């Protein structure tokens, strides 16, 4: 994810801002319906990671089997392939069958809806997309709509109309990027209230160059977090610790589920960050969390 990425991190304040005042209210209202075991889903934006061959994937794994092995390391996937093409039913069924129970796909809405038509006249495309991804059945997590960076708050009525028409049975998160969505606190609060009223989740994006897209405002009892790392520098691990503490607090207050997606330029760094983050969260919550681990490799009849 290149959005918000900076070449020089020396002057970035990576501390998480305090919770938005309305987050406490959203979680308090959700506490009575919180599941006995809240959901925690951690993943990457891609599963075809050849760099994991011989470590997190078996050395001789074939590309059609990568998703199966990916799902043994992570329990969720930011499904970006759907941003470029609406999959057909057989493809979606193969995805569903490749992963085990409890795994969640989070498909990104097609760019034909968000970027090309910019939410105009998209009813047919939206229906085609949602019908396709509903083939995932219980493996379907929240979809997410990423608005292009040039679409600002003047398009709020158009966004609201789209969200009103979006099939309510399909959970949806919304990522805003234009700076003017966040520049005016009153306007931002109006946008957040709109998402909350429509039961849509605000995407929280943790990137170096745009700290404004980190408002810590939950609009549903689900947190959807996109984390942009920088090659396992010290701040990556400090941020992991902060996120673990923040999520532990949110779970205690009534959070139902969290989705955390790790973006690193080198995909070999994502499992290492996840190990640290999940270990810290386990220490704070006691949740039974299985981090990604390198697997024993079979070479010429022996293990190493």
C-alpha cells in the first residue's frame, strides 16, 4: 500500500491518538450483545507470496495451493483481487473450499464501482458483485469500499445513497482518503454519524504520511484496521504494541470483532510483525491466538 508511505520517518509521530468520544458510546451500546469470544482476524493483502516458499509455505508448493497454505498461517485475507475483476461463482467456491472454518475473506469492491463510475449508476454492478462474493457463505467477512483520493465530502450525498442501496445482508466498511473528509471536525463527525446510522464500519488506516486517517472512531462494534509497516524498524513494533493495547481496551468495552491487515513492502516481514502483535495481544487478553509460524520442510526424505 503506497498510500501515505514516506521515505523518511524521522519526524513522524506514530503514537495512536486517543479514542474519539463517540467510540466509547458505540462500544457501550454493543457490550450487551458482545460474543463470548470476540473475533480477531489478521491477514495480508495477498496470498500468492512466493517469498514464503520454504518458510511459511512448503518448499515445493504449487501456486494453486498457496491459498490453502496461507490459511494455515493467517485467518483472514484482504481480498484485493476483487478490486480488478468480479469473480465468477466457481472461482469464489474454490476460494471458500481452500480455507478452513473460521477464516474470513474481506473483498474490496471493484474499481469499476468506486473509481470508474465513482458510485454513479452502479446498481447492476453492485448486485453482480455481492451475489458473487456471497458464495463465500460463512467465510465472508466485511467487504470494503475504498473511495479514490480525489473524491471529497461534496460527494457525501452520493456516498449515502450508495450505502442506503447496498445489500444490508453484506457487511461493509468504508475507507475515506481525501484530506477534506477529516479536516473539519464538525463535517467529519457528520460523516461518522452517517456511517453509524447505516451500520457501516469506518476503515482506520495507520500510515506514516496521513495521520488524519486515524480518527479512532468506531461506527460499528467492528474495527477494520489497515496497517502500513516499514520493514520492521523499531516503530513498527512500537505501533504493534500500541495497537494490541488499544484493541485489548476496545474488547473489554464491548468490541465484537477486529480485522487487522498488514501491509509491508517485503511480504516476508508481515508474519514476523504478526507474531509480535499477536503475542502482545495474547499477553493482554488471554485470547487463544495462533500466530504464523515457519513450517518444517521436507528435503530429500529428511526434516530440517
